[in-house]
């Protein structure tokens, strides 16, 4: 239900009386217990750092400071940057995830992969037959 409010200058705006749903610590632990892998890592970081969903998904490797146990959140709510703590139990899984991402990045930057992309760009999207179309 929205409630109308008038400012001193007479402008009218509405406020919502809807309260956000907040999980209890035991409910949050039960939810995290049901997750695994990357989903657990993202949910654990959101819960442990207080990040919002898009902040967590936009997180870059250079925004994580392992030595200081900090995460720099850039362009968050209100287009502001802020710093939050990196929980202890997230450190090792996050490092492993970063190693996997680096390995994938290095594999994608292989010369053969680059040659394939160059070939497709030179031919144009309609000049290449997809293996799924054969």
C-alpha cells in the first residue's frame, strides 16, 4: 500500500509501506547449505559482504584485495564506490574460482581460437555454416 506525502513546497509523492523480506541467520545458513559450486560462492559473497546481486555479478578480479580482505564495489547504488570486507570462509573458494577463470581466459586466447574468430569476422556471420546446421 502506498501512502501519499506532501513536501513543504506542496509536491506530492508516495511512499511504500512494504517491508523487505530478511532471512534469519539460520535460514541463510540453510539456504547456503543447499547450494554448491559457483552458485554457493556468489550467494555466500552476497550474504557475507552485503553486496547487491548486480554488484556481485559485475565484480572484477582487480576489485578483490586478498591481502587486506576487502572488496571494492564500483558504481554501486547511487553510482558510488564503496569498500566491504571479504569473509574468511570465501577466500579459498574465491581464489580457486579466479584460477579457473584465468585458465579459461588463457585457453580462449589460444592462437587457434583467435584464427577461428578472425576467419568468421572476415567471412561475415552469414558466410559461415554452423556445425549445428549440418
